[in-house]
C-alpha cells in the first residue's frame, strides 16, 4: 500500500539527493510544489509533489538548466517533461537489470 504523504527525508532518498536540495527546490518552485505541513511544521509531500521533484531533478541535473529555465520548461509543457522522465527511469531500470544478468553469466 502506497503512503499518502512522505517526509522530506524519504523524498530525498527516493531522488538520490540530500534534504537541503529538496528543500531548496521546494522553495524555488513554489508554483509547482506545495507540500503540506504537519503540526510540527515539517513538510509532507504527496506522490504528485514527488513526480514534480523528479522532473525538476532531471531538468536541473541532467539537462543542466537553470532554475528559471526549468520553471519555464515545466510551465510550457509539463506533460512532455513528465513522460520523458518516466522513460528515462524505465531505461535506467532496464539497464540495471541487464547489468545484473551480465554479472550472472
């Protein structure tokens, strides 16, 4: 069963980033990411927030865009960016499986 809300630490681990990067991206992309806050004030992210953060990570880290460039790309065609990110994740998973098969030969 999938959780409804995730902590910033859990999100950072999913993305392979540190919590300060996730916090910075959350603050920089307020138009796209609006995490809830618990009674202590800690951020709680939804699955949609995490998907958006994955897109942001690819745009910034892989494509080398600036914060402004990534925000513009998300505004222009968020669906295309999301589809591309999903395709990249699938390819990475396939590659990992192939590496495991190769090791077992």
